[in-house]
C-alpha cells in the first residue's frame, strides 16, 4: 500500500474524530436538531450551483426530499 493510499484511508476517521470533538462543544450551546439543520444548510449552500441545469423535474426532487427526511 502506497503512502498516498494509506493517507486517504486514514483521512475520513481522522476528520470524523475532529468533527465530533468540535461538535461536542457546539452541542452545549445549541440544540442537536438546530445544529443538524445548520450543517445541512451550509453543505447545501456550498453544493448549490445555479448555473448547472437540473435535469430531474423539481416536483420529483421535492418528493424525494420529503420521503428522505421522513426516513
């Protein structure tokens, strides 16, 4: 296994541990649902690119979001 592969294999657990360490302090100040909503809003804002056309009709995206959140 090359050093690059080893680094890529260890990167997710290290980032998760770091995120949980910072998240513990955040949960002392904010409620868990609010923290989760903030996290999804930030990721959604980062991933939203209005210049890229969405080929899936919006009504099907909304249906998927409603059922996905319910699960």
